């Protein structure tokens, strides 16, 4: 396994560039930027693989209104590239892991069984979760051990995902395959005539790079000492995977499809577009109040968006490509839809989707500042919050249960910031109010030299949680802050 963060940061040259810088990334002097790993393996032609749809997990039991699941973390071999076998760490031995479908208000218990050689932590990203089940980065599940995570799911229907959250090692362990989708459903959403069944598709999007033997490349895994720190700005792969397949294709009917888009990449930002209109109906925290017609959607690591694409607008035989406008070459392609049949479609997107409460910033008990930047740490350079590296024993804030607070987030370079426990609403970006009605989010992209104000209300659970950058290399190199709800 790679060295610890403190070992890495003692090595020289943390700001060095070890690979070609990503086109379009500006370089603030001395600040490491995301770096691209180049595959040595022969890569497949785009759209040669059909889109895999992860298996939907079944409860091992349901007792007294509680559903019990088991997730076994284990090594496996996956067919990612043609003719090669790729070693993975997978929930249930698959990458992505199985999709868990749960109901709002119905308690879900997930038993995590660790059959890997390293400790792990499970985090339900976007879950409104008690602290003992939230996946605090030092609440480790040792090799050979297990732990039950209890998810009451007192929250709206939404597209969530689950992934590893081990302190200092989230990046390499998610890169190896520890991620999966988690869908919360409720009666409000099911009463709407939205696309359902096979036309309700979870799409977990990430990037990876591969060695000549098919292994997933990652800095510091089996490489010479000192490699990983050159990538502390973030690791980018040159192969775009959707549900674990490179640039796949899905054959679709001339009908509406709901695409649940999840950016599960370590550091890559996507600007997704089909070349035609998409209707955005949801985000991190569930349905919007009303649908929005868009031409593109930007997703930073950790963010999700639900969009409806109406393929009846295309003729039979048409091929519709989902592209990444923030990428170039192969990284500008994501997947393709081939319109190959007519089918009945009684779905629709209503003008009103949901009621979204607007939090009143005038009722905020306090405004807190969190600065995300690079700085000196342990004799090298690290990623810091308020000038300090992560210390799981130090609480950066102690909000009171039930209080509304405004948190002002400021960045140096781009940082996707994720808040555990409660969803929030964006109040302003560089002092300007966002357009449109409020929506619930759990991750927000801070762009270079930007300030974003968010407002949230701390509900239901007292205990310790974290706020952190969801660029996983930034997170692993100390860009995290603990807070305690009292």
C-alpha cells in the first residue's frame, strides 16, 4: 500500500509536475494541479461495449420494517479492457458495487464485511445518518472484521452513492473499485409519471488508467517511493468508465429515459451534454421544485444530477453521444445511446415536481468561515482547511442541534466541498445569488479563487461529522475538518 500522508509529505518536490498538466487547468504558482496518468494498455474503440447495469442488491432479511443487507469487500478480477483481467477491490467482488434501492423512512442496515488486506470505512454519500454510521474516516473496519451501518433514511428520495472513506487512503481505495449507487425512493416521487423500470438508469461515471497487464494505475501503488506526492493535486485517468465499462453504448427506445448521473471520479470535473436538450429534474438532495431544460450539466467529484432525455426526438438509427465538454480527445467522450426501436411510453415530466423548502438565512445563528487552500504541513506542502491539516480530535465548529448556520467557503484552486449529515442550499457565489429556486445539495464546486456561501440546518443527530474536499487526493492529504453537533 502507499505510504501514509505524513510519510509522503516529508518527501521532496510536492509541487513538482510528474506528468503533463491537464489542458485548461490554470497554475497558481507553487500549487499542484491535477495530473493525467497515461495508460500503457491498448484501449478499446469507443462504444464497443454494451452498458452494464449493476445488479440491484437484495436484502438478506427484512424483519420488523427493517431491511438488512450485506456488502462483502473482496478482491476480484474484472473484464474492463478487452483481452485483459483487471484486479479490483469490489463490494461483492464487482465494480461498481451492487445498487441498493431503499425507501425513505424505512430503516436500512448494511453489514460491511472486510475481506481485504487493508482497513476500510463505509460512507453513504448524501445520507442523513447517525454519527456512528456516517463513516467517520478513523472509524476503521479492520481486515477480517465487520461492522453494521444503520441508515434510518429520514430524508427525501434522492440519488446517493456509497464509497470507501478511510483517512489518508480514500483516493486509492475508491480508485480500485470501492464505490456503488444507493437510490432512495419515496411515495411523492413514485406518484409522478417519470421514466421508471429499465428507463431509470444509474450511471456511475469515473476515469481510470491501466497498465499493460490491465492493472489500474495509481501513484504510489507498486511504484518507486515519492511518486504519489507529485499527484497531490489530483489523479486523472485517460479512460472514461460508465458503470465500470469504457465508453459504453446503450440501445434505447424512442422514449424518455431518466439518467441518474454520478461523478465518482477522484478529481475530474465533467460538463455533460448530448447535443440536444436535457431536462434536469433532480440533484444531490433529490427532486427540484420544477424541471429545468438545459444544454449541459457540470458535475464536480461527488455531485449527482438526475436528467430526463427524450429519445423520441430522434429518428430510428440515430446515435446520440453523451460527451464531456470539459475534456479533450478520448476524455471528451463518455458513452453513446443508439436509438433502435419504437416502444410505448406513458411517462412525462410534470411542471411541478416537489416542494423545496427555502431556508431563511436571516434565521442563521452564526456565520462561519472555512478557507480551503494549500500550505506548509509536516515539513512539506499539504491541503489545509483554515490553515490546518485534518485532526480527527479537533472540532472546527460546534453547531447546535436545530440551528440554521451560514458557512462561507473560500478556495485557492478548485475544490468540490462535501458536507456530511445535512444537505444545504447555496446562498451566493462570489456575492451573487444563484438563479432559480433553491435546491438541496451535499457537494458544491468551489472554483479557483471563489467564495460560496451555503446555509444549512443541523437536524436529528448529535455527534461528530466532517466537511472536506471531494477531490480525493486533496482529501487524503489533509483537506478535511471535523465538526460536532451539540
